[in-house]
């Protein structure tokens, strides 16, 4: 499961580095080349919930194997592409595979580890995700600078994907292959959800037609979501069982997942601009400074999971979110005073906090669902995370640009980062309050009112 997660994370993070080279070769602008990223993002986000449903219906290991094959096919198509359009198609195909490669490993934990070790297993998967996200830019840059070029970056996925396919086929227990339940596909629900997610993703990433066009799309998304909710509540076999999500009491955890992903995407998107424009670091030094956060995430993933097993998932979730909120405030206050040192202090607080949050929150959510619901619940959990990533990318880029245009030069870059992380801190604080309230309610349910 760790290898599958690393490959999926590399598919997300590696390709962005080679886009300038792709744009130059095919004579395209960066806005056009970015469709290689957007196509991947759209297909993986739209299909992540159906991927969970498909795993529950046909068998999670079987569906995961098929997803890896689709991912390999997309990688090969992109590597051999004669045009940018074919690369975009290959990336969309990769996204189809990654949807299940992100959703199903979390669901399969229930079938491969003992309940008392779920936190540790979630920590391992969290470290794997951090490893893939951290290695992606470095590996992509190294391959792009070598004689292999951008095609070599896509070809790298072939041996990695084949290794993941082999391990899934050989190592997962037989019960992971058997279907958990067989039920018909809610095609109408799938189409409505796909339309809403595609509209939302396009609105926040591309802002077509400016504010007017984006607002119009947003209104349309709300209308489609209303029809989707109505459909799911009336369906005998819904794609997303809203009543089940409510009965499991995981809606607060989904909101926390969205907020946590938004905070982490702020750390991914904004600091490179600040470090180069405000602090004057060259690209190599900036990469080294940025690597400190992912390295801390890799090292803290397993200990964070062990803490969730020992102290309780809800408590570790609350501590992790609190650390992320404190780190966001540290990004606002420390770098303007202490420069790179202040930035590193904030990063060292943020990424272990995120690992504690993910280990605790994932354990809390997945332990509440029975075995027949693991794929569906994992799909919804990853959907909330993807939406947080998309929203964080669009919102924080907009905030940074607005600040940088109001104040020119170094001061503008500094103001952009402070403004972005101030907003991230507000999301973090809201998530902390939700986590505290949910934890208090669970204690009251278990032991009665506390004096």
C-alpha cells in the first residue's frame, strides 16, 4: 500500500516540474501546458468517490490492480505523445488510475492490519504520501535536466507502477480480492457529482469569464449539488450514502480534512515565491529550504500513527490541527523577523502536525465504517482532501497575487505570504474548534456529561 501511495503521489507532484520543457517543445504557452495538470486533477477528483464504490462492489484489490494498469497506460501514452493534446489525454488517463490508487489503500488497511495497529498503518501511508510529494519535484527536475527529458519523467512511472502491480497481486490477502457487496451503479448520481466537481474545479482553478463567469459557474454547481443530494436521499443504492455518513458521525472529520488540506496546499504553493522574491534565494537553495518540511513529514509519519494508537485518534487529531494552526501563525510572524530561520521553525512545526492530524483523522474515520463501507468512506475522505487542495491552490494564489500587485517588490512578496498564511490560520482555527467539539461530544456519549 505504501508503494502504491508513493507512485500516486509522484504522479501528482513530479510532472509540474517538466511542464516548462513540454511547453517549449510544442510551442505552447504555460496556460495551455497547465491543462496537463488540470486534466489529471479533474479526472482524479471526479472519479475518487466512484473508485471507492467500485472497490466495495467488485473487490478492492482487484479494482486497485485495474487502476494501476490504467495509470501505466496513461504514462505510456504521455511518454510517447507526438503533441501536447496527447500528453493531456495521457495525464487524464493517469488521473483515472490515481483516483483508486489514493482511495483504496486507506480502505484496505482495515483488511490487512489489526485494529489496534490502524493508527500506525495510517502513519505509514501518511509518510508514503509525504515521500512521493517530496521526491516529485527533485526527481522531475533531475530527469528533465538529463538527456532523458520530459519523456523520461513519464517513463519512470512504468517500472514503479509494475512493482506496485506485482506487490498488490502477490501480497494482499484473498479477502481483499473478494467483493464486499454487490449493488448497482447509481449512474444518475455519478453524472450529477461529476458535473458538480468538474464545475467547481474549473471555477476555482481557471476562473473562466472573470468574476462574473466564475460566480455563474458557482451558482450552477450549487444547483447541481442540490439535485445530487435529492437524488442520493431517494436512491435505493446511492453512490454516496448521505444517511450513512451522518449515522457514522464523520461529517466533522470531512470538514477538518478539507481545512487541513487547504493549509498544507498553502505551504506547497506560496513559500517558493516568498523565498525567491522576498528573501532572494536561488532555485537550488530554495529547494533545499522547502525540502525540510517534507523530510520532517517523512520522519514523523510512523510516530504520529503510534501516538494515535496509544493516546486515541481524536486526541491526536486535535493536537495535530492545533500544531498546524500555530505553524500558520508562525509563518505570518517569524520569517519577516528571522528570515530563513523563522521559515524553517514554522515548517518544522507544520509538517509533523499534519502527520498527526492525518493519522488521527484517518484512523477515526475508517474505524467507524464497517468492512462493506470502507471503499465508499475512503473515497469521500479523499474527495474532501482533493477539494481542499484545489481550493487552497486557487484561493492562496489569488491572495498572494492581490498582495503582490498592491505592494511592489520584496514587501509585496512578504505581504502575500503573510496574508495567505493568515487565512490558512483561520481555516486551521475553525478546524480546531470542530475537532474540540467533536471530541467533547464523543466523551459525553461514552461517559456522560463532564462537570
